[in-house]
C-alpha cells in the first residue's frame, strides 16, 4: 500500500494532504492508497479524507493530542511495517520534515525530501527536489521495498473527492513511547488575513518601506486592497517591525502564489529562495540595480512612499 | 561534557551556482561554513561561556576542502576537529550513521547541527542522528539554555513557536535568531593552528548512500521583465495596474 500521513489543523484536513493524494494517484501503482490519521478527537478528519482514498486507518488517542516527533515517527513506522507499505508520503511541513528522518531510519528506508515530482518505475522512485536555496532542481532516485518521501506543499494540485462511497475506516492500536520533550508554552501565529502558505497573492515588504508604520501604510494597505497575505524580509523581522511568522525565505516560509509583490526588497538569495517560484513577480525598488529586478516580471524603479499610494488609488478606480 | 557541532562547507551565498556534467560545479567557487552551522558553533561556545564545563568538537564529512570550514570552527573557539574525508556524496540518512558513531566514540551528550543545509536544502540530519542514537531532538531552535543536564529554550513549529524543556543527551538544530556568530580574531586564528584536526577515513563507518543522484539543472522561469521608470508617479502606477489586470491577468 501507499501510506499517506494525514496533515490536519483546526478540525480540517490540510491542503497539503489533498496534494499528497494527488502525488499518490499520479504514480499509477496498483497498491491501495491508505490514509493514516493521527490525533485526538479526529472522527471528522477521518470521515473527510475517506472520500478520497481506498482505506483509512485511525489512531484517535488522547496521547496524540499534541504532536511530538518521537510519537509520530513511532506510530508511522509501526503502521508502515504492519501494513507492508511500499511508499510512505509525509507532508513537507516543519513537523513532517522533522519526524520523517526518524521514520526512514526505523524502516531502514531511503528518504526523499521536499519532493516536487515523483514517478515510479518498478520499485525505483524518481523524484525531483530543489537544492542550493531553491536555485537548482535535482533529480534523485531511491530504490527499496519501502521508500519515505516528504511532499513539498503547494506544488501538486489538491485532489478532489471520488464519486464512489467513502473508504472503510479501521482503528489501529499503537505502541507509543513516552514523550521526552516537554512543551512549556506556545505562541500561536495569528493573522486576520489569509495564510501565507495558501494565499494566491502575497504582498511583502523589506527595509525599503522605511519603518513599521511604513509597512502598515504601504504593504498592509495594498494587501488588504488585493485580499492578499503579507510577507516580510528577515531584515525587518530582525528589526522588530514584523513578526517572524511573516518572514519569507530560506529560514522563513516558502510561498509560490500566482502574484508576489515585493516592496522595498533588495532580493538577497535567501529571500529569493522562499519566493522565486511565484508565478508573477512584481518589484518596487528605487535602485534599478537591485537583484530583485532580475527575477521580476513587472516592476517600477522609484520611491515606495510615492508609488504605493498611487497604485492604491489606481486600484480603487 | 562533550558537545559535537556538525559542520558543512557550502557555496557562499553571494556566489552564482553553476552546473556542469549534471552536477553543481564548485571547483572555482568560494566556499564557506554554512551559516546554520555557525549558529551551532557559536551556541556551543556561548554555553561554555555561560559556565558549562564542556569540550567542543567540530565534525565534518566531505572532501579535502571541507577542512577549511573546520579551521574556521577551530579559530572561532572549538577545541578540536574531526574530518572524515571522502568525495562520496552521502545523503542525510547515510551521513547520520557516520555522525552517530562519532558521537558514541566521543561520548558526546549534546549535538548541535544546522536546521537547513544551504547546499542540499535538507533538514534531515539532526533528526536522523537523534534517531540513530535514540536521543530526543528539538529542531529550529531560536533560544537555548543549559542548567545541569536540563535544556530549555524556544523553537519554531508548524503554527508558531513553543518553549520546551528536555534532559540531555539531545540533538538541537539551529535557526536564525539563535545568536550572532562571532568572527575569529587574529590571536585565536594563530592559536587554532596548534589545535588537533584529526582525519578519519569513511571505510570504518560502514556506510553507503541511500539515494542515487541522477542530475542537477538550473531551471529559471522566463520572466517578462517589464521594468517601468517611476519618475512620473501616476503614469507608472496606472501602467503597472493595467499590466497586472490586462496582460498578466493576476488581479481583478
Ligand atoms: C542563514 C541566513 C538566512 C537568511 N534567511 C532569510 C530569509 O528567510 N528571508 C529573508 O528575507 N532574508 C534572509 N536572510 C537575509 C538576507 O541575506 C538579506 O539580508 C535580507 O533579505 C535583506 O532584506 P531587505 O531586502 O528588506 O533589505 P535590504 O537588502 O536592505 O534592501 C532594501 C531595499 O529597499 C530599497 N529601498 C530603500 N528605500 C526605498 C524607497 N524609499 N523606495 C523604494 N525602494 C527603497 C533599497 O534600494 C534596497 O534594495 C538570511 C541570511 C542568512 C545569512
Ligand atoms: N527567471 C528567474 N525566475 C526566478 N528566479 C530567478 C530567475 N533568474 C534568477 N533567479 C534567482 O536569482 C537568484 C540569483 O541567481 P544567480 O545569480 O544566477 O545564481 C537565484 O535565487 C535564482 O533562483
């Protein structure tokens, strides 16, 4: 079987899971597609994913209320072994990328990380992924009775439910270790806007917006006008103008919206690595030599405080 | 206690990437210690400076050139270095087997490793090494403290950040914000020349790559690249909005 570990949040199956279903279907293997749902009070999640796969395995346990890499890897490796899975798909989220290496080692399996394309040829899997801060596309191969892969979010099209009746659900028993890392506090990201990961349009600001107030005045105003998410460079996150949760780049988030508007951003490679796959890139920067213009589809060389209000006025026309 | 910091040597961020013969070519490029690993070295030094009695060992696996990065670590202040010299490209799962064995030989109880490698963009090494050693791990750490054998700190998770506490031994992966790595000073560079840099061969670790590397290419999307002059502000604004609406069709 092909085993997909379901990512879910706030009582819903995450977009990344539907993308993994597509990755599994496109392989065209005979093996049934099985979804594994881990968590506590997750009946609705199991029912939701049952519309898209062949089989659902459910571990609904209080012990799984809180994600932990050792619990998750133990659970997933156990189910993969018992179900004789030939391929294990895990979301390329922070948590997925954190526990998947443990699973690979437990199963003595190769690990394909952050996969953007996946093809099967017998028991060899050929995958592509980005390297060198997303500047290079590399093709890699893994062979074995079982292969573990994390699927980069936002690349595969989300799958749609099938016409057939929902898949059967089975409860599974797990041998779980005791968690060793104690969580003593949590700061959740909160935003009234669409999330960066799922937004179709992202408006980002850099040092060129001048100040935290400038960010609100130009970047947030434009984002609200366009129904967009907001992003930031590390420079202004470090300066405390914006929260880290908005940072785009190597050490922030990766986005690939249909429109990315970079305001007062120079375009350092570490920033580009988080946004250079965007469909259309727009840059506003007063320095015509700024590297961001090299990868821009459209842009204006000029001053942010003058240009952005004029663009807003034009959009409201 | 002994602290291991894993070091990778990667392309300097300012350098362009070149591909030839289906692989990234680094022969003529400037290479530096991965910034993510600098955070690890710096954090180990700070733990010691905060009063923890520790020997700090930098470990790298890779070609002869990788010893330059180990020399940098020695100059920053680590006590000694181990270089497993090989030209074989090992994926993170394979590499963790070497590092876990070294951790055991050295009886280390804390390992610091970069959160994401700037060459393979991999996040897997820290977690994979922790699994091999049966240790707990914390990834994407942005603050760290050690009191006795208890680590506390803060790290990033899917939907925000968490404070944590755990007992040694442990693997910690680093993240921007953890610290500001120091520059080696001239006296420290001089001193570091006398420090031990031990060479090991890969054979003894009994490791083979788990992945086959087939090819690498630089795929740049063709960009329209229409850059307008913003001197006439209203005209430029109107032209841009028009292009986005009617040519790119990305806004209503
Ligand atoms: C390990 C590592 C990880 C990193 N990770 C990230 C990351 O995840 N994300 C990230 O963004 N960076 C990251 N960086 C930092 C990165 O290298 C850059 O320093 C950063 O992206 C620069 O941010 P910026 O473009 O806002 O600032 P700057 O580079 O200072 O650029 C500001 C731009 O604004 C323009 N400008 C100024 N005033 C105006 C005006 N009035 N009108 C129009 N334009 C104006 C200037 O011409 C300039 O081009 C990382 C660095 C390291 C070493
Ligand atoms: N047309 C393009 N589309 C997207 N990114 C690009 C494009 N051209 C260059 N880049 C990015 O620009 C940065 C610097 O490129 P280089 O100097 O060629 O290594 C890298 O992050 C590339 O991915």
